[in-house]
């Protein structure tokens, strides 16, 4: 990746982290239902399965509140153990959808 692409990626990752932190705060303050919060966490868990997102979190985690980082660090670390092969998964999903075509 070029330096510009790295900055773009880190900016995009930061948007996701800010969104997750916002959801965390809203849930903590009783402004978001458990269901909505847990749904957002599933998205974060999926993202944490990608090494680039985990690296971006390590690089930027100092920009977030302590309560959130204490909560989010284990979620990010758990992503390191998630088996993922995005291309294989994409091909399988695409193949399943293609079979549904008339």
C-alpha cells in the first residue's frame, strides 16, 4: 500500500471505531437497546478478524476513552483467532447466490 492508501485505510478504520465507541456509550447510557448494541458488536467482531483492522486499532486506540478501550481490546484480540479467508468466503457466497438464478 502507498502512504496515501495507508492513511485512507486508517481513516476508514477510525470511522468504524468511532461508530462502535458511540454505540458503546449510547448503550451504557441506556439510549440503545441490547439487541441493537449486540448487532453492532457482531459487525466489530467480523472486522476484528482482519489483521489490518487489528493493526489500525493498535495504532489509534489511544484516541478513545479508557472504558471503551478496556471493553474493546478483548474483542479485537479475539479476532486474531478467527479463521478467515475472505476470497474463499466470497467465492462460496457468490456461488450460492449464482445457483439461485433462473
